[in-house]
C-alpha cells in the first residue's frame, strides 16, 4: 500500500498575508469552493482572531465546505484558540492550527519570552485547544532556525498534550533541501512519541527553494503533509506552490511512491481564480500554470512533440486543466452551450438568475468580440465583473480622445450610489485621463501602488484584464476589470478598487 501525502492549502491565510493580496469574504469563499473541487485535504481559511472580517470568512467557509477539513490559525493563547473554535463550529471537519515562535531570535526579540515560558505556553495552548477540537496542528514558528534540543522538548510536550499534526516551518526561507530533509528526520527520530503525529512541512521561497525543500522534507524527512499555496502566493517571495509540489509527486510517483488526492484538472482554473482575485499575475514561464508551461516554440521541439508527445512533455497539459479546444464559443452560441462550458470549466453559479445574468454579459461580449475563449468566460463570471447591489460605484460609459501631439482627454459616465455622474479630465494618456476623470469626482485620495494590464487570451483581439491596486489610510485593495477596450477595463478596475476601499466591513484582512 502506498502512503498518502496530505495537501494543506494556505492560500487564504499565508497567501493572503502577501501585501496587496487581501480578499473579501466572498472572494475567499469562492476560492475555498475551488480548493474543495481540487480535493485539497485541508483548507486553512484564515486567522479567525485577527479581525472580524477574517472570523466571518472562516465561519462562512466552515459552513460551505463539506469535503475538505477547514482550519483556522491561532496564536498560542486561549482567546485566539477559542475564537478559532467558534468560527469553525459549523464545519464538517475542523482543525485548529496554533503556533508560537521557538527560535532564539524570535523568542528573545519578538516575544520577549524565555524558552521556559514558550515551552509552557505551547503546552498549555495545545491542552486547551484539544478540549475544543479533536484535530490540532502545532507549529513552532521559525522552527528551522530553532535549537534542535529545545525544539525536541517542545514538540514532544505538545504531542503528549494531543497535537495530531506537527508542522515545521522554514518561516524565513533559509533552508536548503538536504539539510531541511535531515532536520525533519532528526526530529522524528529523536522525539520518542513522534509516531503519534503526522509531520508537516511549511517552506517559504526566499531562496527559490520552497518546493525543493518541501519535497526533501517528504522524501528524506518522512513528512506526510505539505503546506502550500496556489501559484506560490505568499509574503515576500511566497510559499511552496501547490501545483508544483502536487505535479512533482504525481509525475514522479516512481520516486516518491506517494498518493495525492488532488484532482489536477482543476489546477489551472484555481490558478486563474487566485491570480484574478489578487491581481498577482502568473509569470509566463511558471511551471504547470504559466502560459508557456506547455508551449513549444522551437522547431525541433514541435517536430518531436508531433511525432511522439513524450519526447519533450512529461505531463499532459489537459491533465492540469489547460484546454486544447481554445476557441470555445461565439455570438451564435446558445444558453445551453454556455452553461455546459461553465460546467466544463468547473464554475458553479448559485442560481438560474446568476446564469442568466452571466449569459447576458456573454452575449454583450460576443457582439464585440468574435471568438470567446475559456479565459473570457472565466473573467465574465469572476466576482469582479458582477456588479453587487452594495457597490457604491458602477461603470456606465466612456469616451476618450488621443492623437499624436495632442493632450489625451477622457469623459466618463459612472454611477455613485445609483445616480449617474459625468466627469472629464486630461491626462498623460487615455488611461491616465480616464482614471483622473473618476478621481476628479470621487476625491478618494487613494494612492495607486500597482497598475497592470494582461491580454487574457494572448492576442490584440483579446480582452485586456487590468489590475489596479490602491492604498488609502494603510489599507491596500485590488480592483480587476476586463474588457476588449483596455481604457474601459482600466476604468472598471479603478471603480472596483474604489468599491472595495468603500466597503470597510467587507474587507477581510486589510493590510497596514
Ligand atoms: O511561516 C510560518 O512560520 C507560518 C506559521 C504561522 C505556520 O506561517
Ligand atoms: Zn508561513
């Protein structure tokens, strides 16, 4: 019998800690549903005690997700743990993940605690958590830079108190594969009750080795859980990327000898969803989910692949969710074909009313664009493209004029609280003029910290997908807009970001 490798996804917690990647409750819920479709074993939904927004997001996910275990992070104190338990109360399967730093540097400089105090707090917290939940994960933060004797004492104690998973974070991405693998093996060998817990790896990517380190923790160290995020999203250089670790274990089953339950055909949709929601664009040469990951440009490669696919391909693009059939629908396509394509893409709309609204947006797009690709459909049904009744601002229409040697000028009509307003401005270019026209009326005072345009399906005929990141009073939000006209896409993205700045209560983890 082969062992199973547990996939623990922390896109919604550690991934969200990336500056600018904060998500609303509804965005998190949508991603959680996609993670469940992917058959992720454990979804870390957030950090319930960190804010009311995060509490609500964990609670909503705990209630909605049926097949995956839903987890909340908590510091090692009774208040945080009780809050996590409360948020998880509705879950089919719940896990509390509690942590405290154990490295000399973190204990002395950050916590200002002695090792003895940390030892006691870790022990008591796990005891307290175990009374509230049967599934407890413990993490010694900065574990990899901790003194190994001290770490063994702490981990033995928390297993004795009932921790069921022990996770060993390389919090600052300092590890190298062989040493990290040996580190996990040493802990498992030296701790007398180590067999009572599942061992887990959690690696950051500061030196670009998060996936390699995680796999070494599995292969050399015997870990049976990997913590990872979609697209490797996460603070600084990110976390171990789910798609890479999963496809490494699946593709090299001969070497790892492990089963993963992940349904890989949903990987690309999950990647797009996370990228669209956060505005973190996936680099084209990113393994598995990058636009070029399966593209063969050189003549020799193309010739080889046509003769026998495995000459240059170790995985099949369609197995991870890339579709062969790129042109999917056009203006003559009917509602049933549209509905079927949504199903094929793994998109579940809540009601017939939502399907009808999405179909109307599809028809409107098909009038302006002859070929509709999967990417267009996904953009059409993304949260961002669906106006919510709580939105303060809505796009109506735009005209702009730019000509060589002339100052570009834009005039825009948009709604504020349901009422149409018109505003005009000059700018450096048509996009600049349009956004200045909005700002001239709204006066948000927000600073733009990112503006990016991505051609959704790779040609000049495609829709432009624009991400605008705004910062105001310490809060950072992303707005995304898609349209064949990139000036319109930019205006939609800007209005979407303003709506998010507006809806304070909805923001899950505003970052300061
Ligand atoms: O990187 C880290 O140490 C963490 C822990 C809270 C698990 O994310
Ligand atoms: Zn982390």
